């Protein structure tokens, strides 16, 4: 692992990517597998889409299920984690699991998912939201205490959306304990594991969330964009595919004793949940099929633990190195992952005289890219500037040293 | 045009595809353009997704807008027509355009779209549906009369979903007159033009629908799956992107005077509608960008009229030929398009002793494909069996003669 692995990816030569956490990276062999599937589909679209794809997809679903100790009957493919979170929250809102529905989330929720909750609040009388402010550094115990305080004081909260690994800052949350807390308070746990699969070990049987989504294109080396939606059997009656498609069985049809009639094959042994999600209308299925190649590539590298340990150690060492170069520190977290945050020596308030934090963030990314051919994720949290650094198997400590030098220069240019 | 054009596509050699209307066909050069864009994205995902894509996408949007006399500020990309119809109907349901909302549709509505209306009916107190039965053959005047009768008698109908070209049967509807009828009765017209763009001439300025969606992968030779959603300025405040993403401006943010803050560039001059739809989270954008190549390919063939006239004439002649071979007739319609229906000499009731119509349909498709390497769409309408035949530029009359022979054999095997 290290720079030699750059040959396996399509990143432009010389580009120092310490931001694979944002959009993921796709190995060449996965793209090639995608192209093979794509050509097979084009050779006879009807054959593939009417007859072959359902079982092919079921095969990949079983492989993913094995990887995260889910069950292929509890796993559907969706295009990305945001679609997954929308599917869950909009379904729960439609099913109206309670007369008054409170949806809780931490202030560090991913923007699009926070917007999804607020969209429902803005448009649905019986839904309201509660945001729990989090200011890092913070211990897991404190996070759990804040969550429990809300669930204890507000008995109308029945849905809690939280990250497995939050995006900004890129930090692993006490997700298993949060699931347990939800169960204790009879609240649905909705785990946004956008950064989950391929990043940290997942055992969904043990963790037992009510709902979980994970991008495969972020850390699993999946084709962009591929994601999974995990819904245990006990909750499948609450969830419907988004968009509503051929697989939805209307009340009218149910009353008339009809099933779905669409001339599209269903995979062998598919339950009602799978049957509803399996054919999301005409979409590009080749990316999902290519996930098999992602898994094979990961095995060829030595497997999950090998990849994970390399990236986690590297980002830890790398972030320390950058902090040392900048004379700052690394955001301390209770558990490591393959992302880390280095404090940037920028005076948050003073800099706003020059531009807004959003403009500054874009300036930092754009200048790093245009002038120095590298990338990281700058952001403000709790009145402090940070750079989020992601480690991938093609990175080495040298990349962090380089970005440290670039940051030093950028800070002078500001 | 004709068999020589097969060289431009990836269809398997010898495969006689008279069903391009179902899943579309993608020219090799469009797939190659897709691959080029895809590689450019992989070379530096952050550069593309944060900075470059919005303006690139806006460029393609302008090209499509020109083609259908829409406006680039009224056009968003979505993955397929079903997603588009879901976006519109779910938005209207959320915005609650009236205290009681009736949604009307014809019985020939596309399955997934009918299911979408019924999903909303099943889960929303203030929404109900009215289905208008259509039995072909039927004149445009009769269709319009049935529609008007409902809108006159039921004043709570405020949304009418109808096809521009229905799927089964594949027939052009009096869509412009239906839009006018909706306007007269103060009802929102939702046009499902899944089979629209690249199939029949579209002048959206003249037709002036309230909402329209069209697949680009069906008839425009777009990469699978690409579609457009047209929302005139007057209705944009009613519509929100599905899934809710970074671009949604929550009531909270509006009250606080905040805009969207996401570190993702917006295209130059984007209005609020475009800004909300422009970045649908991490998805594969390469297909949308490759639409430029679809348009270039169509121009190289002689342009829209040339393609359209070839396909319409061919399907008309071809369907007549098949009907003659089977000793049946072609479903008469008031306006032609590139699909036609031939009556199959199957006794609908008697055949149900052997298998259900759905099973029979699958058997016909599967046997035609496995044993005779060809495809068409069989279906039952108004107690009659039909084969829907689609013509594309790579088809010739010979293909219809071949499918006629195959149908003769299949009918004997039943």
C-alpha cells in the first residue's frame, strides 16, 4: 500500500488527493467491470432488464450482506446515502408512526440530511425537529448524555437521525450506544453511515439499528454512485421505495387480491421489501453489479482490516505531522477512523472581514487545487478553522507533508 | 438509415430489436463520450464535482432547452421520468395546493406513475384519485370529452397526470388539448412525456404545460438513465428536488437570512429552482454530460425530422405487414408515432385457462428472445392481445417481417 497503488486508480498524475472522503475513488478495474456490464446491457437491454438483472443484483447484495453481517433480504440498493435517508424519513412521515413526530439530530448532521428533516418539518403539520448542538472536542459519554437528556425530556421524539461517522468533522460517533439509547426510549434509530462500509468494521446483526444507509462509492471503492439501505424485517412494513415505482403494491390492488404485474422478473426468493426496491424503473444498474469487483479488489489488497489499519495509522501520523508544521494540533477524538482534523491557525472572526467562511472555504479548496494540485476539506466548527484530511491506500506520509507545506503557503496568501 | 446504422450501436449481432421503446438504445459514440467524461471526473473528482460540473451541465441544459423550446432556467435533470413524476406529485402533495386534492389519470397511465398517485392516496388524508377508463380504439375527441366530463363534475380535481405518448398501448395522446383543458378548469397539468423528446416534435413554449418530464434515454439516444423535468417559472415555487439535498433552503435558514452554504459551485445565473436541482448529491453526472453527443449524433443523421419520419413510416408499414401475416389488424390511432400495435389472434379468455396474461406476456417475450433472438412488447388491452412494435433508425421492414414469422410460430406453440 502507498504510492504504488496510484497505478490502480484514474487520479491525474501528480494530484495529491487527501480528500477521498468527499466523493470516493473508483479503481480502474471496477470501472472496467462497470464497462463490461454496461456493454452486456446494451447488447440486449430487454434481456438484461427484464430477466437477468434481478438475480445478478441479488448475488451482489448477498456479498455486501456478508461483509457487514446484514441479510440479503434486509438490504436494498439506492443511489446514495441521501436518497437512502430520504427514503426512510419520507416513508416514516407518510406512515405517520405517531400523531406527533419529533425528529432529533445532532448539529453535525450532513447538510442534505438535515435539510431532509427540515423539509418534512416545513411541509408536514405533525412533524417537528430538535437539533442537539455538538461542539468538538467532546467525549462519547458527553454525546450520549446530551442525546439521552433530549430523549428523556421530550417524549414526542420518535425518530433520531445520526451519523456513524460524521462528515465535518470526520469523526466516528458512538453509534452502537446511540442505537441502544434509541431502543431504550422507543425511538427509531436512523443511522447515516455514508462513510461506513469499507471504512470501519460493521456488524449490523450485533449493532441492530432500525435503519442504516451507507455509500459504497465513498470508502468501498464502489462505482459512483452506489449505496445500500439496510432495513431489518421488523421495520420493512414502514418503508417504501423512493421514487414510488412498479413494485409498490397499492391499497386498491391489495384489496383486489392483485400482486405486482409488470413483466419484469423478481429475484428468486425475494420478499416484499426486496421486490419493491429491486426494480427502481430504468436506471443504470451496471454500477451496482460492479461492486463485486470492488470487493475482489479489496481482497487482493489483503482485505478489510489491512486497508483500514493502513489508512487509520496513516491519517493519524499524517495529521500529527501537518499540525506540527502549522504549529497547531489535531482534533482529539475518542475513536479513530480514516479521516482526521488539523486545526488551522486562522482567526475566525478577523478573517470574516475579508470573506465569509463559505467563501474562504471555497477559496482554500480552489487555490489548493489550481495552484498546488492537491485537495483537503477546510471548514469551521465551533469558531475554529480545521482541515479535514482523508487517507486512502494510495497515500503516503509524504502527501501529508506536501499538504502541510501548501497549507503554510495558503495561510500566508490569505 | 436502416441496418447500416446497427454499426453505430452495441446491440448484439443478429438481435432484432423491435422494442427500443422500452429501455432505449445508446449509440457507441454516446457511450464513448460518457466514458471520456467519466474518466475526467475520476482524474479529479473534487475539481469536477465542486467547480466544473455546474457550468458543464448548464451548457447541456441549454442545448436540450433549444431542442424543445423550453428555457434552460426551467429545465432540471433527473434520472428518469418516474423520478420526475414523483418529484412533481410529491411536491404538490407537500405544498398542499388545496385542502382537498383530487388527482386524475387515465387507465393507460404508466404503472409506476399510477402507483405514485396511489401511494399518495394511500398515505395522505387530503388526497384522492380518479381514474378515467380508456378503451382503444378511441378518438381524441372522445378522450377529451371523458376528461372534460370528469373535470366538470368533480371540482376537487386539481392535478391531472397524463401521457404525451402512452406506453401500453404506445399511442400519442391529445396532450396539447389536455393541457388547455386543464388550464380552462384551473387544474395542474402534469405531462408524462417519458416517450417524448426525440420521438415527436416538442414546443413547450407553445404547449405550455404546468409540468413535463421526458426521458432522454428512450428516444433521444441518451445514456441510460437521463431525463429532464420542465417547470415553468410560474410553478417553480411549488416544486422541490427529490431527494431533498444540499440545495433546499429550509424555512429556518430563510428566516435567518441564510442562503445555501455547501462549498459546491452553482452555475452562472442559476435561479432558485436550478440551484436546488443542480447538485443532487453525489451521483454519476457523466450521462447527462454525454447528452451533447446524442444531439450531435442526431444531427449527423440528418436531424430530428429525418429520424422521426423514417421511424414513423417504418413502424406504420411494418405493423401493417405483421398484421397481414397474422391475418389481424393494426390498432387505429388518430396520430402516428414510432410505435404501433398489431392485434394478436389470441383468445383472451380461453388462454387464461393456461396461464395469466402476465405470465403469457413474460412467456412471449422470453421465448421470442431465447428461441428467436428478437423482441417486441405483448400486452392485453380491453380484452384483446396486442404486440407493441417500436421502430428505430437501425430497423428495416425485414425486421418486421421476421417478427411476423416469429409471432406466427409462437402462436402455434402456445
